[in-house]
C-alpha cells in the first residue's frame, strides 16, 4: 500500500468531527508545497480518545466501550480516574471489525 492509500484509509476511519478538523486545517494552511510528510498532515489529530470520543469513533454506546475494556477486547490506559484509548489501537480494531463484517 502506498503512502497516499494509507493516508486515505486513515482519513476515512476518523470520526466525522476529526475529518472536519483535518479538512479545515488543510483549507487554512492551503497547499503551499508539493509534498507533505505524514506527520505534518496528522499532527493536529489527538493520539488518544476519552471514552466518549471512543464511543463516537467506534459508533457504539459508552457502556459498550467500558465492557470491551473490561473484557480485554479494547486496550486502554488510565490517567487518574479516566480511561484513555490510543487512536492507533482503535483504528486497528475498527478495521478488523469492518473486515469481519464484510466476510459475514
């Protein structure tokens, strides 16, 4: 998979609010050079999500996210009393779930 395909897949798996932020950022900064590194495009996107953001991203209820974390289906870290989820882990899980649903 080439870089453009990887970036496109990353974009379409983002929650709509994050895609809007990304496109707004691109519109503000414009395309003032021919090549952008991956990190330059995605540096404004958070690396972790809260339970609420995770449930929006995964398109499930917050209680489901809590259950998945408790069952070990979804890895998490605790920051104080809060659960945080790595976006990269969520992206992988979402892609895995999409593949399973396609296979039926």
